[in-house]
């Protein structure tokens, strides 16, 4: 039961981190927000490792973490590009779907066999995340466009889907690769993950001459995003050490629910019926996983 709680805390932390990052991106470029937030996350992780050092430093586990961090870096680049091209709802939904399916398939391939009730909960968690992320914002405006513009819209949608698919695979592989680390390594694999993601994203920004100073009003949100990202990674890795990848990753993948809920509470954004249904479905899925395991 403790592993379920940790996975739920991880999901909430991921979602709250995304929300804080989105708030910071109102005044600062999202790529800058991501890199700086990950620097903050790295500092927070270093502090955690001082308090909770690993039993031993294992190079193989640091490599697993670094591979996961590289996957996250690629995923973030593709995801932000997909959001920029749009439609955002399609990008978010595709990323959520693929990101949840990858660890599920991997866990089953590794030989995990969750209880039937747990599998039902996992099965419900995937559409829950998609429904919340999609937000029901599917208009029919493109049908009223001239043929040429309609073709361009279809092409943009196809590019968005491909980028979102790659992003989902990257996020899903991050969950999978962290699950391959040993318990003795403790939280040390996260150090490799964060170092790799910061390095790759910094290279991308440098190559594109994209560095700029974060806006002063964004700094607090960036710090909160970084600290929460660290908390999410720590609780996820601890949960997957105590539980199974299939259902731990499924619970962690419910993070869009927290982002949407915070948008409704803080920004007074009105939730669509689809999102409300997704939130309810996410709650039921969490209960089923907790009971079933």
C-alpha cells in the first residue's frame, strides 16, 4: 500500500511541477524554464542524496539513469515542438497515451503479472490520462477552411502526432529505464538522469542560440517546478523499487489530472465534461490498483 501512496504522490508532484512550469512559461521561453528548473531539481537532488546516500554507487545504475535522462530530454524537445505546432489537445492526449502504454508493455514483457483487479485499474488509468489531457477541445473550425489551408492543417496535425508519439515513447522509456536500477543504488540513478537531460537540453539551446535570462516574475515558479520535479522522481523511483512497473508507472502517468485540477483551482479555468469524467476515472483507477495489488 505504501508503494501505491508513493506512486500517487509522484503523479501529483509531476502534475504540479508541470503546472508551475507552465505558469513560468507565461513570461519566459519554455525551453529556458525547463533547463533552469532541471538545474534546480539537480540541486534539490544533491541535498536529498546527502541525507539519503545510496548503499553503494553503481556505474551500471548511473548509466540506466543517464539513458532515462536522455530519453526525457528528447521527449521534452519533441513535446514542446508538438505543442507549438498544435493542436495542443491532440499533442497532449497522444503523449499521455503512448507514455502510459510503453511502461505497461515493458512491465508485462519483463514478466510482471498484476492481479486482475489491478489490471482493470491500469486499463482505466490510460484513457483517464488521455481524456484529462485532451480536454475536449476539438473544434470543427478546420472544416470551414479553404482547401489549401485545410491541407496545411492536416499536415500540421500529422507532424504533431509524430512528435507527440516520440515524446510519449521518451517519457515512457524514462519510467522503464529507472525501473531497471538496483535497490542498492538508492536515488543515485536520478543524478545520472538529471545530468544527461541538462546536458542534452543545454546543447540544443546553445546550438539554436536560444539562451536568455528568465523573467523575474518566473523565478519562483521555476524553483517550485524544479523542487517538485525532484520530489516526483524520488517518490517514483522509491515506489518502483517497492512495487511493479506496470501499475506504478500507470499511477504516475495520471499526472495530467493534477495539472488540470490546479488550473481549475488557481486559474479558475472551467473544466469540460470530458475532463471531469477523466478525473473521476483516474480516481476509480487509483482505488482499483490499491485494492487489487
